[in-house]
C-alpha cells in the first residue's frame, strides 16, 4: 500500500497546538513509511473563515519544519489544496448519491426545523432530522419533488442513513468502533447555497487524493460513522482511521485559550525553539521509549508508530515544555543562541552592546533560564545599570559596617589587573581573610550594588563579563547613594 496522509485544517484562526500535534503525527507516519503528506484547506464553512488564517496556518507549519509532498505549485514549492476551489466536483458526486438513493432532497424551512426540534425536546427525544415527517422527497413523492426543484425552491441534500443497521469500522488507536444507525443523523451534504458540508467534501477529497490513513483528532470520531456510510454509498474503500487523544489542561479539562496559550504562534512569539516544540508536542499521547524524553526529528520519524499512541487524553504541561526547551538551550552554540536572541532584543529596544558581549552574557545565564528570551528579564543588569534595588535583600545583607568594608574593597579592586573570575575570587578570599570576614559579607553587598538583585549567576563570573570599569562605576555610584 502507498502511504498517503493529509493534514486538513479549517482556516478559522490560528494553528492550535492540538492541530500541530495532528500535523506532526501525519508527517511522522508518512516519513516513517516513505509515504506522502498533503496539505488541504477545508474552507467549506464560509461563515467561520478568518482573514489571513490560511497564511498563518502555512507559516506555523513551515516554522515547525513540516514540508508537504503534493499540491498546487506555489512559488516553487507545493501549496495546499483549497476546497472552495473544488465545489463543482462535490456537486457532481452528490448527484451520484441522489441517483443511487443514498441521499435525498429536503425542502424544510428553518422554521419547520425549529418546530421539529422543539417537539423532540418536549418528548425527550435526542435532536436529529426525522425524515418520516418532514418535507423531503420521501414524504412528498417524486412528482412533488420534481415540481419544487423546477420552481427553484430552496433545498438541501441529506445523507440517507440506514437506520436498521450498525455502522462498524476499525480505528488504529481505539480498535473496533460500533455505532447504531438509528443514532446517526441524516447529515446535510449539500447546503441550500450549493456549498458542500465538511462531511461530503472531506470524503470525496480523501478518496480522490488516495488517502490511505486519516489521522485526526478525537473530536472527529462522532463524524466517522457518517463518513463510513458515504464511502459505502460511493462503493469506495474507506481509509484506515486513527483518532488521536485530546490535549488536556492539568485539571483534565479540554485544552482551551481560557487557561493559557494554545496557538503555536504564541509559543513562537515567546521564543520557544522549534525543536523543543516539535519534541514536546510529539510526545503528547505517544512516547517511543520510557528511558528518555529528548528526540531529534529523525529519531521521531524512525520510531513513530500509530499502535503506540494512547487512547487517554494527554496533559499539556507547560512546566514540562519549559524543561524540554531548556535542554535544547543547553546544547546550542553561543552563535546560534545570539542569532536567535538578537531579533527579540531589538524588538524590545535592548542595547546588547555587541554580538561578542551578548554571547558571553548568554553563556553566563543559560543554566538559569528555560528560554533564551527570558534573559533580558532575568538579568537586565547585564545590559544597563540597575535602576532599582531589592530592598528585602539589601536590608538582610547590608550592615552598619558594610559601607566601610566595601569602600576598602573598592580601593583594592581598582588595583587588580586580572579581572577574570578566578582572580576575583582569590582576591576576595584574601581580602576577607585579612579582615576576619566571611565571604557573604562582601559577595552579597556586591551583588546588590552591581545587579540590584538578590539572585543571579555567580558573582565573580558576572563581574568578569561586565568588566572592571563597569563594576567599579556601579559600586562607586551605589556607595555615593548609600551615603546620602
């Protein structure tokens, strides 16, 4: 079998992290089997379209490194199939369903449908189209149907569900799924404006594009019986279905924007590495091995298996994502990190002095942050003199004798030629030993004077990167301020 999969988002907004997970699983599966992955934009619901959404979807997928193998050529690469450009195809196939009695015309008005739902609600019946009492070709007869069509009466075309039969299909993740026909609605296939619904266009495109495996989110599982019926109505072989588990918040609720960021572009804007996002999201519901959690894309492709995808929902743990990102941060070169960070600094008008200085700052701070973009907020003192000072830390570590001690320390510090952190450490050790002091009597005040903060990288390493002139200026300034 030729493996052919598709990612088929609707352009209704941003790319959800769940959508990226679906795209990634399709991509990993296709590449694992030397197959092909296709991008298809399902824009048949014109009421929900968001301007620019298609471009944003494509941009986010490209950022994640997902390349597609087939589609219309756009700028020398493969672009997406667009369903709104294929309406004539869907209408032609829908007519085939009318001809073989797998679908039918329905002429109900919106008011009549509202009345039907109200009757069902009062009777405690689950709401679904009741073909036995509504205005459709089965209740009004062939002649009346023909007259209404000739009079251009508005209509929809509905799927004729065989109510007496069970609908059974196999899911690669969930095994056999069985649904009673009487529990499936006579779904609209072609709307009154001539636009196809998702269900009709989806099945026709998957067949025409020779999709072998439909890998999509669990939310589409209730729609699958309708799709199975459509494949049977067309006398087509259905693809293998695989419905992925939901992404959940820590409280097991469905992942939603109400509880945090869910758009891929939000994580891009915050400065997460592509490799970290791909690694983390790929393991939401699947893990190839229990002994590690960091994988390259090539390893993910090599090890991917639908059979190992879990049925249960997967927790989107931001703390875990930050940890994964920090692992990539530790392994990247200073040049790569500088290239990555500079645009973020420039966007915030941070003066990073120069590239070589920035690389030294990154190397100093990288073990203490999860995202390299956290650096200017974690250590703003590496880019500008502190304007505020941690008063709690100052009150705890600034004693009556501290000013006098630091004035002596400053006097000796000016004479120091070697401003490397080993030299600074040895110099300070000697200074405190000669005066019967403890290291904290000098280092803690130094930290507040030079950085304004109570936490940070090693003090002598920080001083080395800032340089002798800058450190002396900051100490002098603080001592003058303290004396006022």
